[in-house]
């Protein structure tokens, strides 16, 4: 069973480390693309990080904004892939 809070913390830390966004700006519900925290190149690095860190593979059909728009959405996606 995956610990969603730990997953969210890991994703948040990755986002803060890679984008240099202030940690207080990156909340679980923050829309990371709408807010301009990540762009398309950031999305590629995010997918690579998720696949390597959680040993999952995202299918092309899963690369939807709904799955990656926020830390909450990313954690739900990872949970669904691991369960």
C-alpha cells in the first residue's frame, strides 16, 4: 500500500527543487501548469522522475492534464498505477 502523504511530499520536493518555486507556493491543490510552475519541458522531467522513483510506466493515453495538474492529481495517478 502506497502512503499518499509521502508520495505528495516527494512530488512537492521534486517540483520545488527543479523549478525553484517557493515551497509555500506549491500546495497539494496548486495547478502547476496553470500557475506557470511547470512548462512542457518540466512535464517531461516530471514524468521521468515519477517513472524512475515509483517504478511505473505511464502510457501515452494516460499523459492527460487531469492526471498531472496538481500534486493531488499526481499522487492519485501514482496510487492507481501501484494498486
